[in-house]
């Protein structure tokens, strides 16, 4: 059994069956093995596991609880600096939908960020596949260039992007600024360098034997990509999709200038809730915090659904 | 390599289960689907490269609110903006602060992220929930995080009350550490996600072998599992440093403008130059200078870690077996003796 | 491979659907109505204090506009001064954006400097219903001079002081202070039993410069004189000294306030823990309604006599507030200027201005409407007076930077404030640095600094 021992290695040679780590620990799998149920893949002893989880959760919880408490407290009380709520009201969760177009913002964000995630992961896989598996002039330059593009600050690009899009609009008559797809294209491009790099690192670890076998069978590169590489790279795809999604979900700089009231994303809407007029009333902290929670829920829910693909489904040792 | 029609001769030619060291794997020269690079390439060209070039051009103009309207015909000043950025503005100071802050924050997030990934690697009831909760700090929008941390870090806010301190967190010299702390809080899930993906690659057989050989959990982590994480962690470190250097919203919301001098980070500085002082040319020059200053160590890092060429494949299976053997030699002897 | 294939298919399917949906939506809806000649794009500040009333006002105004001109209105908002400026910059640089802006008065100089807004000549003033319908004072920041104006006054929000009448009565104070020194003394008299004399926000991004400006104006210093900055001057130094001494020497301000922004200071006042809350507008009414001080407070004029004096010097300016509110500006790059003037005319009419006051509590700039409101609401007398005594900040493209330098002096002093004292030496050094920066910015201005 020769698996290339490399990071992100997937060791499946044959078709990946429904492989989850527990298939390793199925009792009686190997002759002579004692049938106790210790999971040999366990990385930490139980006490340490509980400790680590408890500490990290506490680390996260304190500020998050502040948001939760703030969302049920009154605005003046939050401005006063309270942590535990002195008053309790759920009115904020109701008010946020009317004060700003939060529903529409959520829909816009889900559409845009979702599309960015899917498109970014797809493009990243194909781009990374070419960059990793084939040799051609400029390959290394492209890899390094991708990383360099990743380091360009958003504030530098803000005005120039606007200028470029405005010129495209006046040259071709196709409006870019203020449309959902214009924002989609912008976010997709910003997400691509990193997504591609994640897939590059991931694909490097995949063994080439499967692809070589498929190529011997006469498959084209596209087919190999679709049928061999794609199923093996799910963890990498999920991770790059998550990051691309979060980019589209949380970015404020570009969405404020590139959206109209109809295409506003949830990040812009949240900014509105944080408005404070000079010398005016206290900002509506309660509603801002309630809205933050409401906005975080879809992302966490999506992750809850997709994190099951982040399992070692490739390490069944079923390679023969 | 030509396409061979029959299977059998090829099998006979190829030596069985040859472990080829990475980097000398033959890459196909024919049938290179370079067209797959096209969509991503075109997008990046139009949306990043062209605006970047426009930005470089702007950096060579005297662009302010007076000339903004006809920006293309603003007076050309060549390198004057760059000179001013280097000599007459707080740019170098802010680059130092940004870079040192990012490196510090990234270094702190790596252990937390890796620990979190390891702790949710194995199945247990509620694992999905814990994994999702771990993501929360990263999901919350930066300006919300900034707002509530700003309130918590007030002179008589929650942090000072709970820890019994009387430190001025949002101004003065402690503000650097406050910003570092908040950045660590929001950005460790990034390392966690990448490590989680990397951990999926660990061979099941290795686990079994390690268990059979009686290796302790720490040795197993250190010699078996961590090498798998070298690749994803190298990537995570460099990307995390870049993200933190360019993080604008968090310091902006935490401290407002003008910034206290100990947290004068580069993105806020360029933002102030651009949208407060309306010196767009200078601001673009500052951003480009900092880009160049950051790019140099970046490429040094790339070469050192061999992230670009991919020669850092980590230990091969044979090597890992050898490591395992040396670790477990005494224990293995016992087990062998017991079995015999 | 069946699961894999299914997954792949699902992925590709999802991608196709998502991209298709986006494309179709992009094509179907003409979102960028920047080119739609029958829709006027109006950009105003986001309103979270009166969201329902804002929606109502927008509907009413749009309906009336449609009735008279047949065009629709698309309302756009900015949620912070930074966003406001970004919106202006991106519109100016690309030549496409909203047609009418309601900008804060302090941003009018910047807007003027871009040259992207219509200069109101006699024709333009006629198109909006005449210049003389507006209160003379409110035109103070419409432009660098009476002949070169771009701003049409829209709403007035003068800065005033909120006072806790109950605490004042307890301390035996019967007359409201009219000098800064008297204010300090009154604050001192009301500082006891866990109450503080004044709620001041030292870490706010905007408040500090208004105090300094006010005190300096009262002493005759306008910060910018032509093209010279006057920050390293006695009047300004006195202003900062008074401002800092409130918390370090006089002890009339809560020490925690050195980390506060305006909302937190307002919260202290709303809890009834402070007697005076300077530097607020009537919009804070929304917070004070139903709070602990409800019914026990009133608004009053800010002092107009500089510190360390009992009466205003000969060259002192009776400035009770900065000229604060909104100006409407019409974009020059758009093609809908006539429509824009129609809109401005509509919202400047006495009826519209009175309605605006009814809904949002902001004073009208239309003289007739202002007189009606003053007559019908006698308890608003201090606010109206503050509006009359509002003076504009220097009209220069450098003002944004100068404002920043003024606030920066406070930001740098906060650690010293925490440790209990800002020495004269430190203050003078920082003022000198601010003077240098301000002068450099002024020197850089083109068009003679307007």
C-alpha cells in the first residue's frame, strides 16, 4: 500500500465508498484485533478534550453573550455599559425588520454570497487543477501572483474599481454598479486568489494514480476533473466555499458603494443600524445587536449543514 | 507520455508501488487544459489588475477634491507622492505597527486554531454544534465586534471590572494590546478551518498502527498528525498575516479617528489620507509603498516554506513509519513479547 | 462513485442556477436608475431615530412629487459621515450617482471644492422658489461668499445644552449660565451625592472640536483667518484648558468620561446622573422621552462668553452653536437638474418645512415656517434662539483636516487626562503640532482656499 504521505493526502485509490472514520473502528475488522471499542483515531485523551472545548467555548462565549444580553436590553442601558440586562424586552427582534430592510438584505446577501461561494469553489478547483498537475511557462509566476494579489488592500482598490466599472458602463451601456451581479463579480474576483490557493495546497496531496489510471482509460482533463478530482477534494472545496461566502456576507467597503437600496446586502443594512447622528439620540444598540445575531444565524446554519463534509472520508484505508 | 491502448503491458512496465519523491512526478505535457485558467484569469485581470494599475497611476497624480472630477487630467507629479509617503507621513511607523501586530496575532491564533481543530476531529455527540459555535467569532461582522469590544474595554467597562484592573485600553500604550486581543478573538477560526481540512487527510491506518505500537497521544500528535498540518498551516499563516495587515474595519470602529498613535495601522492611515484629507494621490502612494514593503518578506517566506513550488510535501509514508518505529521501539518490544 | 457523481451534479446544478438567477435579475431589473430620466435619486442620512416617520415622510413627499412632476423618487441613504464622503467621492470621480444630496452643513465646503455641484445663480434660486424665502443665518455655510453658493438650506439642528432642572433646583440655581465660567461654577455646585455637574464625551470623534470652536469664537478666534490657521493662540489654548480642567481640576465630569462617546454621555444625563449635558441637539429628545429625566429637563442656550471673562470681548462672536443642519446640493454631473430643482422647491415650501418639523423635530430654514413654529411652540424658544445665533465654521476645503487636528489634540491628551493632568507644556506642544498640520493643509488648498 503506497500512499504518498503528503499533507491533505487522500489515500483512496478505488472508488470512495461511503467512508467515514468509524468504518475503521468497526469491531472485528481485522483478524486478531481485540473487540473493544476504543476509537484509535482519537487524538486527545478525554479529559483534555473536554478541557480544550470548555476553554475555547468560554473564550468565545463572553463577548457573544454580551451581544445576546444587549439585544434584549434597552439602548440607554447598553450605552451605560451594562453587561447583564437590567430590563428585558424582545421588541428589538421585531423592530429590526421594519426599521431597515433587513429581510431584503438577507435575501440579497444569501443570493450574492451563495453564488460567490459556489462559483469561487468551482473556478478554484479547475484553476488549481491546471496549476498543480500541469507544467507550463509562467506557472510559478501565476502561483506567486495569486498570493501577491491577495495582499492588495481593499482601500487602494476602492476608487479605481468604481472608476473601471463606471467606464465599462458608459462604454458598453451595461450598468454594473448597483446591480447584484456587479457585486457578485467583484466578490468572486476577490475570493478567487485565496480559494485557488486552498485548492492548490489540497490537490498537491492527492495521489496521482487515480488520475493517471483514468487518463490511461482515455478520459479528457475535463472528465478527470469532474469524476476523479472533484469527489476527492470535498474538504478543500467546503473550506474555500466558506471563506468566499463570508467575504461576500461581511464585506462593507465595496457593498456600500456598489449597491442601491434594492440590492443592498445585509452588511450595509447592519451599518445603517449602527448610525449615530451627531448630537442626536443614543444609537439603537439593541436592534443592532439583535440584527447581528439574526445575520449570523444563516451562516452558522449553513456551516452546520456543510461541516459534515469536513470529515476524513478518504482515509478508510480501503485502498488495496 | 503517450496514450497507450492496452492495459497489460503498461502494468508490467511500471514497478509496483513505487514511492516517488515529490517534485519529480512527471507532469503531462500534452493535452494541457490551459483554457480552464481563462475565466478566473479574465476576472482577476479586469477587477484587480486593471484597478491596481489605475491605482498606481493615481499615485503619480496630484489628486485631491479639486481635481477629482476630471481625475484623468489631474496634474502629474511623478514620484512626489511616494517621496512624501516615505519621508513626511507616518507611513513607516504605521507599517511597522501593522506588521508587528499581524505577526503577533497570527502567532497567537495558531495554537488556538490547531487545538480547536484537534478537539473536534473525532466524533462525539454535539460535535457539529461545537464546530459551528467555533465559527461564530469569524462570522460576526467586524464592525459589530468593534462596537461591543469598544464598550467592554471602556475605563469602567466589563473588562476592567472583571479583571480588577484600571487600564486605559482604548488609548495610550495599552491600546496596542487591546487591538491585538480583539484581533486574536475574531481571527483564530480562520486557522481552525484550515487545520480542520488538513486533519482530514490523516491515514486511518496510521492511527491503527500507532495504537498497536502503543504511542502516547502527545507523541502521536507531534510526530504523526502535526506533519500533516504543515502545508495548511503554512498557507494559513501567510494569509492570516496578510488579512490582519489589511484589516481596516476593526481598528477603525474600536478607536475611531484620529487614531491613538500606538495603534496607527496602515489601512486606517490610507483611509484617512483618502477620505478625510482627500489626498487620493498620496493615499494611493502610501498603499502601494506598504504593499511593496509587505511583499518582500512575503516572497522570502514563500521560498523558505516552498509553498509556491510544493516541495514541502511533508514526510513520506516511509519516513513516518520510521518515526513511529523509533518512538515505539521499546513499547513494541513489550507488545511483541506479550504476543509471542 | 455514485455519491460523488450525485454531489458533483448537485454542485454544478447549484452553480448554474445561482449564476443564472443573478444574471436574469441583473438584466431584468434596471437597478442603476442613474440613467432613468423619470426617477430622481435623492441621498440623505439614514434615520434610525424615527424610522416610521421617515418612511411616512418619504411616501408623502414622493406622492406629491409624482403628482406635480410625474417622476418617481429613489431614496438612498448613508449611515455615517465617512459613508457620506465616500458616496460623494465615488459619484464625483465617476460622474454618476445621486442627483440631489442632503449633506451635513460641515461637509458643504468639501462638496464645493469638488466643483461637482451646481452653483446657485439667480436663475437657479428662482427655480427653487427664491433665495429670500430662507433664513439669512442658515445661508451662512452655503458657499464661500454670497455670490458663490451651492447649498440650499434644508433643516436646522442647532446645538444646545440640556439641563436637569431638578438637580439645578436642588443646588439652588435659579438662572441658567450664560458664560462658560458660570457654567463651570454651576456644574461644581451640582456635583455631589454621586451626581456630576456635566456629562461630557472626551473620546467622541466630533464633540471636542465643537467645544473648542465655541469658546474660541466667543473670544474672537475663528480658527482659520483667511488662509492662516490660528490654533496656537491664547483663545484656543484657554478653550482646551477649560475643557480639560473640567475633568482634571474641577472634578465636575465623571472620570470615566474620558473614554466615552456622545451616546454614553447622553446615557448618563438620561439616567439623571448629570446636571448639564452640553453639545446636544433636539434629536436627543427621543432618548430622553421615557427616561429617568423625563419631565425634569429642558434645553438651553450654550454660553456665549469665553472662559476667564465675564463679558464678551469687543471682537468676540456671539456664537451659541455651529451652523448645524442639512444643506441640499444638486449634482452638476447629472442630467436631471430641472427635476432636482423641482424637488428642492417642494421641500423648501413652508408647508413642507412645517411637516418636516412635525415629524422629526428639526427646525425649518424657511423663514415663514420658522416663524410659525416659533409662535406655536414657545417652549422651543431656546432652540430657535440657538438657530439665530448659529455661526458657520470656516468655509475652506481644509476644514475636514483642521477639524481632525483639533480632535487629535484631545485624543493625544487622553492618557494624560487619565493620569490626572495635562500640563501647559504638553498642551502647547500639541497645539503647535496641530497648527503646523492645519497650516500645511491650508497652504495646499487650491482656489485660494475658497
